[in-house]
């Protein structure tokens, strides 16, 4: 992972971003959540090589790293904020060692009610975690993500 070029998405360093437009349109709550994650040791990458490898992924989570891929969002910052909540929820799942909810069928049906189709996820083993992350990103806000980061990762 060291060969990935890393770009800190800190408010104070926005001009240092390779792609500052990818961050400038995010709402303050979203940037503050990313900053908080970084302040606790999390790593945030924008348009890293993983984005190329897994194109057209909107984002990826890998241990304590999240990768936000700007191109597939086509300038839709609301969607990018959703992706940030989604990927940070995967970090929370990683800290927990599993999805937070215990019933995969309920997680999938709840997410489906919010529009989740499972499209792009061929492996049924990921449906629980993906459906849960989809639902949380759609239904919950940055405060909720931060509270759960604290509970599952940073206590
Ligand atoms: Zn996901």
C-alpha cells in the first residue's frame, strides 16, 4: 500500500490535494468527519491507484483506510458524502470484525427498501455488510457515523 500516493483530506491542506475540486464541494459535516477520522489515525485517500484498479468503484475501504474515487461521482457531492459515510461504515464493520447488525436477511430487505439492489456484488458473502453500509449511508448522518467510530474503533 505504500506506493499509493496519499492525499490528506484536511481542511487546512485542501490546496495540496491533487484534485481539490473533489473535496471543496463537500459539506462541512462531511469534511469534519474525515478530519476526525484522520485525527484518530484513519487514512483518507482521494483518487488513489485502488480507484483505477477497482474502477468504476465510488469508494473503497481497507482496514483503517478509505479511498474516495471522484470520477464516478461526476461532481455529485451529495453522492460523494454518501460514499464517505458508506466507506467509514465499512471501517466500523472492520473494527467490529463483522457487520454491526446480526440478521443478514433483515439488513438486505431494509437496504432494498432504500433502493439497494445488490448490483455489482456477485459474492453473497458481502451482501450483509454492503446492504448494511448502504442503508446507514442513506438513512444516517455524519454524527451517527462519528458516534459509531468512537464506539467500535476509538474507545
Ligand atoms: Zn461497500
